[in-house]
C-alpha cells in the first residue's frame, strides 16, 4: 500500500490531522496532546534543519535516547531525508556506544540529555567522523571539543519553521524513498559491545503493519501505552502500528506505580509489554490477597480454580462442562476479578507481550481472570514480528505466523518436522532483514541461498496452523523483562578463576540470570588446606567457605566496572562437583551442549529460580 514509512506517515497525517498522535508529560505535569498535524509540522521542521546541517541521503545518524516524544520526531525526520538511524538507549555502556557509532561512522548524533552528550563526547578520539550532537531534552552545553558542534532540538525546530521554502524540495525527496531503502541499523546486545548491526528496510516494517492489521482488530483513535524501550525493535514496531492505524501513543514508564497511575488517566486500549510486567502484576495481586480476610482469600481461590477448569474444558472441547461452569465464572468476574481488571482502565483490550515467552503460570492466570494477552514471537532480524497468538481463537502456549510469512521447522538432518516433532525454526518473508551491517559472512551464515532465515530457536507444530516454542538453539538469553544478553562473555570472565572449570549461565524467560558452576576440585582443596579450613572431599560444593570464595570472585569480575550491565550480574549459582564430560555436557569441540545441560541439570536449575 505504501512505498515507505514516510509516505505512510504523511498520508495518515493528511487523513486525520486533528486526531491526537501523542500524549506526553513534562516531569509531573498532566498529559499534553500532540495532534497528527502538529507532529507532522515538527517532523518537517526538523527535516529542514537537518538538511541545513548538510545531512545527505543514505547517512547513518545516531539516536541515543529512551522513550520520549522527540524520539519519534527525530526518527521520522531522519527517515524523511532518506537516511537511517542507529538507535540505542541511555543505559548503553561506553563500549557499546564506541562500537556502534564508530562502525557506522556517524557524523550527526541525537542524544537525550547532557549526560549522554558527555558520554559520546568522551569517545571522540574513536569517532573521527562525528561533527554534531543534538540534545533532545531542551538542555544545552558549550562543546568542549572544537570539532564537534552541540545543538539543541528546539533550536532546530525553530530554524526549520523559518525556512519553509525548503519544504517542497524535501517533499520531492520523501517521494523518492522506496521500500528497499534502509530505515535503521539496530545493534544486537553484546556484553563487549561487539553486537551485530541488523539492517532493516522500510519494507521490513511496512509488511508487518499490513499483516498485523489482518490479525488484530485495531480501530482509529485507540490509545497505546508506551512503556518499553523504543530503541528495541518490538516497541518501535508498536509505535509504527499506532501511526499506521491513526492511534495515540501515550508515554509512560514500566514502573508499577507510574504505569498504573497513567493507565487510570489515559485508559489505553493496548499496551506493549514484556513478561516481567505481568509477572509483577500477578505477584502484586497475591501479595494484596494476603492482606484480605480469610473469607475473601478463599472466595478468590475458589473462583480462580473454577475459571481454570472452565478454560481447560473449552480447550479440551468439553463444552457441556464449560457450559455448567460458565455461570460461576461470571459471578467470579464480578466478585473476585473486577477489582483487578478495572486497574487496567475502562478501555483495555489486550496486552501484547514480546521479548521472551510468557510463563505458563502467568499466562493461565490472566486468561482466568479475564485479561487478554497476546504472546508474540520475533527477532530483531525479523523487524521483529514472526508470529502472534491468534486474537479470535487464542490457545495458550501457541502462536500463529503472520500472513504471508513462511515458517518451516527442520530436524538435525535438514528435513521438515511433522506435527509434534521439535526442530529449528526457519523464517522466510518480507520482514527478514537485509543483513548484518558490513558483515556479509555472518549474514550468509543465517540466511541461506533461498532466503530462509535460521532463527536459532526451536519450535514444534501443534496443529491448526499454530506452533509452540521449545527453547533456544542459540546462546542468546532473553529475560522476562525483554533484556537480551550473551552468556559467553560472562562465562569466560568467571572461568578465569583458578577455582572454576566450567560455567553455564541460565535464565531464559526468567527475571534474572543464574549459573551452574563446576569447581576445580584440586585447586579448591589446596585453598582450604592453605587456610586451615576443615573439609570433607565429598561435601566441597555445600561448604559455606567454598560458596563464599566463588561468590566473592563473581562479584569482583561481573560488575559495571568490567562493562557488564545490572541485569548481566549473576544473582544465584549452584556448585557442581563432577566435571563436565565429552559427549554428555561437552561437544567434541569442547563446547557446552546447552540444551543437554538444561535437561541433565533441570532439578538444579529449577531450584535456582524457585
């Protein structure tokens, strides 16, 4: 339908100029609306100003910021010039910023505030091409480096508003942008800053906007609550959905008290989330329940069990049983569940969850109390949506491919799996990335000659066109909060200890990461003898002194000072006495067989997250 995201945005603004496009707050003020007309004016003015800064079509422009209205203005202005942005959040480490901004040779970089400006300026020796920084939040500072000019976002908007004669030229430029033009380069997370730059085109995003419209009943004027990091591909596509459907984006934060207050104020219809948000809401419900009377607790538990049975009966096609339970479910909705559901506002339709799979317990709970969640599956390399739970006929733990998206599941022999067989998920469709930035050899490793993208994830067909995820065949761990992390650098850092032989970081879909640690028995025994600590050789892993030794080491090397983020710290670990062996925990190349380890040590892993 559209040739570019710019054309899509322009047409929507023309069709619905006076609808509200954004709702935002300045500190603790009330929500301030911005119409589609006013949003378009800001985008045009910023485009004119950027053009005046000698930005050229095809340039890559840095965008280091968290969620805010100016982010979307900057993004759309960059796209309007035929350029692409290189986004990252404010939590980016210096190593990450150095990598992504130097590799892409950015000349112009947007930064959210003075803190981010200072971080980028400190990297100037590694960023020879950097010429201009643009501060989004209204602050200003004099540049300490003569070769870098610092500009203010509002100043640029004002400049653009006084040079409207350039508007016709920019309109012609915008019309020349096509589907295959690059829209963004999003670097995957990497502890050492060596993430891969995923190149996504206008068409990668446009395809999903068309496909999602066919699967989800969006309506003009509905409101999205934005709480996830917008530089992540998931929140970005949701913001484009809001534009595409002439809807409103209300900016909030993933902090319980703030989010719930904002929900009661704006009454959103939709909300993009990660599993951790729903885990937190569920925990809060049961925490509050403990403060209720014994009768109230028993009533809630009774109606919850009835609702569980009702949904199980429907899924099992036991329609008579479901019919008999239905009246009790309605009573439970009014007496037990309404106080919870009303906290999501009077308009709430659905929470769209990505960045990791919902846990079965959380998924069942919200289905039981009448809050619809759409579990989604995707990857940055697929911009990101591959499959979403069926909105009209939802089946827990399953997802359905987007329209015109091909998925095949193959076994280790390269043959397609039948229903009920687990294998590698492969995807082919218009959402698959152009490739990794300046990494053709890595691109060729994940996209075959027929255009199939190898996801690195395991799945299984369950029938009726649905599939279920069965784990990850690649190393990347996605926490329930949506954070992506690579376990290998963490493991390598910990394994530098003389007292440790092997480390396996675990935590897929969990709130935090933990580790299985194989101790070096000989060195541990030598340490205990040196310290005159009594020990029994068959009880080394349970000794508090040995656990303290390992814990102190982990805390000394996996921390912010060594370039690790807060969510990359090891929260818990368990010590393993017996060494890993070839063919069991280790491959012939001495590499960890992660999925074999997950099965072999399932009991130990479960205890870590209990």
